[in-house]
């Protein structure tokens, strides 16, 4: 429609800026819009320009809208006139009058139209372009103020001439009864009176609700039946092969002769075998180990021989001496005892001595416990272990059975939970439907109650305003008297403050003079230069624990003597602790030597017993 062509360029001058993008977005579909038919149908409907339109046209040319004549219809210096101006000048006077009438109405009711269009962009029109802002303003103006004059058929033709998706969204939002009867009416009532808004704007829109709903359904069917535009396949560039000279085939080169290599020397056998010196060292280590074990056994057997009486050897042959010598041990026997510490002394630290003593103490306690158990009648644990194994198997079988039962119960509970959830969803859905119906009924009641309350408040406000106009002169006289009285009081208070400040300044000056005279009198009095100091006298400042210098020196001397005595006592305690610790370590060493000798004797006896058995 031509209104949608001229409205963006003209409406953008006093209000919202409109750039080249909005101009192209609204001007491009000019060839496909049936706006000429709508404008040509207007004179047949009216017959001739109405007085109202003529008066508007003359008013637009007068001093009421000077900006339309100077700015919108005539370009400024150095500016190129927009294309809409040329198209506007080619129209007939009747069409120009109609366009200017719509334009003046949009400018006059811009606040009302801005409220609706801004709310549309915030709620349902978030995906719409801002370049269509003026288009929605024009449609809103025609639906609100010109629908009775245009007629529904012409209005539907104007709507159908625009994009269907945009008109469908805007009309569905604007003609929604909840929006019209609630917040749109409230916002418009803040600018104009509520009775005027209801009588002239909202009620006529509600009367046109059925016809507009049919128009919205038609637009929705057009959107559902609209086929998507087929995308034209872009022409693909076909590459052409370069006309190049075909190269000649290369000749196969002759193979190079394989060089004859001399036969390499074989790898020596010693590379994969261990050296003979290592085997000799291993054999020597083994022999030395056997000799050392034999010497250890002899030393353990003859450890206490020095305390036994010896018989004089008979003066016989050497054969008797061989019989008396201890028997030799087989070389294959290996002992697990440590080497005797008689030949090579080992110095142990305190930690090693205490650790070894604790080890022997634990072994002795363990052996005593074992003997006590045997005395009490302890038996073999094989029967108990067999019974324990059977009971564990039985418990494991019971656990498996219980786990299987729990799994089946879990399945049943899961199925029951699913069924319960489905039932709960159905109940919640029914409750939500009932609650929604109740909310809708409550909302309508609240709207009606709020409307009545607003009407009452407006009536009261009008009465208060009228009463205020009547009492204006009385209130002005009272206010003038109050102001005069307040000025008089402020003047008196300021005079009192000035007098009080002068009196205070005089008193302060007299005090300063007295202080200066006292200071000068003090300066003229003679002063004693020397000062006598008594070391036994207390200063007398009133502090807690005051004392003279002599008393302080005496107390410091006593403190030093007490510290010396404490240091000597600590030194004696440290020396006694060291002596007790060394005595304890000595006792532990004696106990360790006794345990070692006992273990050596027991090991020797056991070996001797085994040899005798053989």
C-alpha cells in the first residue's frame, strides 16, 4: 500500500530515526502491493473528499503542521529528495488528502501507537525487523481510529496487501481480548480519560473482534498453504583441461652391476657364552661359604668347652686323637645362624639395642602363650576351619538368594512407581486444567473489580480537584500569612544568634587576657636549677607496684640467684637421666647376649640331635 511507502520516510522525521535500510525494506515490495486498488476504491466509497479530510488537508498546509510542509514535502539544501516524494506528487489530490490524514493521525496519537508496537516487539514480535516499526504503527492506527470509516472489506484488503506472517502476528496480538481489556486499556487510560478510552476505542475494537478473527484465520491458512520458494541451482563452473604438450616417455635406465662383497668373518663362540673367570669366581665363593659355615658350627659346639674339665690324652697313636676330635659336617648342610660376635665386635647404637631387646621380649612372650595354650588343652584347628568354611558357603548362598529376592522386589516396585507416576501425571493435568479455569474466572472478576475501583477513584479525584479549585484563594491567603510569620521568626532568631555570638566572643577575649597575664607572672618567678635525687624514695605516681631504685636493685639480684639455682637443678636432672638410660641399655645388652647364647646352644643341640638320628 502507498501509505506503507510514505509513512516510514515521513514518520521518521519528528520521531524514531529511519535509515536507508527501513526505506528499502518498505519500498521494495511496492510493485507487488495492491495499494492502488485500495486508494482507487476510496473515492467510489465516499464519492468525493469528505469535509473532514479536506479540513485536515488544509490544516496540514497551515501553521499547525509547518514541519510537514518544510521538512517532509520539501528537501533541504544539499539533500536529494526521497523517491517517495516524487511518487507522492504524482498521485491525485484525493489520495494525497487521505495519505496526509493518516499521517497526521499517526503523529497525533504517536504515544498510544508506540505503547502497542513496543509491547508487540517485546512479546510476540521478537523476530520481526525494526524496519517494519512504522508499518505496524499505520496498521494499528487504521484498526483503532479509521476502521469505522474505511469499512472492514477495505481494511482486510489493506492487510492482505502486506506480508501475511507479519500481519498475522500483529493482529493476533492486538485483537487479543486479554490484552485489549487489561494492560492496553490501562496504559491508554494514563494518557486519556478511562471513559473516553472505553467508549471510543476499546469497545469498538471488541465489536469488530469476530470479523477480525476470521481475517486472522484466513491469514493462518495462507501461511500453512504457502509453498517454500524453490532455490535455483547455481551454475557450476566446468573446468577445461589445459592444452599442453604431451611429454615423451622416459627411457628405462640400465641397472647398475651388483658389487661383489668379500665373505665376512664368523662371530666367535665366546660372544654368546659367559666367561670362564666368572664360573671360577662362583665356585670359589661357594667353597668359601661352606668353609665358613663349618667353622661357625665348630665354634658354636665348642663355645662352653673351656668350662668343662678335660681328660689327659693318652700317649697313644694319632688314631685316638682323631676319634676324640668332633665329627666333620657334610658340606651340603647350610646353617641359618648369624656369625658369632666374639671374634669381631660390633658396636650397636641405642635404637638397635632397644629394637633387638623388644624383638627377643616378644618372642619370649609368644612362646609362653603357646605353652599356656597347650597346658590348657588346645587342639588342632582343622575341624574348626572346616566348619567355618561350610558356614561361609551357607551364608554366601543365603546372600545370593536374598539379593535375587531384592532384585525382583525392585523390579516390581519400579513398575508400580511407573504406574503411580502415570496416574499422578493424569491427576496433575486434571488439577492444572481446573486451576487454569479457576484462574481465568478469577482474572475476569479481578479485571471487573479493578475497573470499578478505577472508576470510583477517578470520580473521587475529579471531586477533589473541583474542591481544590474552590479553596485555592483561601489556601493562598493562609500560605502568605504562614510565609510572613516564618520570615519574622527567622529574622528574630538570626538577631538572637548574632547577639549570642558577640557575647561569647567578648567572654573568650577576657579569658585569653587572663591566661596571658598568668603566664607572664609564672615566667617572672625564680626557678631552682639543681634537683636532689633520693634513691630510697618512691616516685608516688599512683601506679601499682611502685618501688624505689634501691628496692629494684635488690629484687633483681634475688631473681638472678633464683635463676642460677634453677639452672643447677636442671643440670643435675639431665645427668641423672643420662646415667639411668645408660644403665638400662647395659641391662638390655646383657639380656640380648644371654638370648643369643641360648639360641646358639639350642641350634647346636638340634643339629647334634639330627646327626645322631642319621
